[in-house]
C-alpha cells in the first residue's frame, strides 16, 4: 500500500513539476519576446513628447511610466514562477528521500 502511495505521489508531483516548467518556459519566452517593446516605446515617447503640448507630453510620459511598471510586474511573475518551480522540485526530492528513509527504518 505504501509503495502504491509513493508511486501515485511521485506521478502527481512530476505532473505538477512538468506543468509548472511548461508555464515557466512559455512565460519566459513571452517576456523575452516582448521586453524590448518597452524600451522602443520609451524612445518613441521621448521623441514625441518634444513635439507635443506640455500637457500631452506629460500624459505620454505618465503612460510610459505605467508601462515600465507593467514590465516590472511581468519580470516579477517570471521570477516567482521560477522560484515556485525550484521549490516544487526540491519538495518532490525531499518527499521521496523521506519516504525512502522511512522504508529503510521500517
């Protein structure tokens, strides 16, 4: 019964690890593909702000700053998912090791 529990537990843990890793790869890829857009937008905003009325230029710069915050949020999301992935792998290894220790001393 314990062996069956170990097998099911390992299967579930590996499925979760695989899913987290797939999400991480997708999220990292999307972030990498789009992270340059913020810099391009900031350059465009700086160029345009010189040609706009001061009130419109301020709105554009404020919008540019909000986009920078979105990029920071996206980066934090990638980092959080990477940390979650690492923690899940660690917990899976620890649980397996604990089970093996239990079976040896039983």
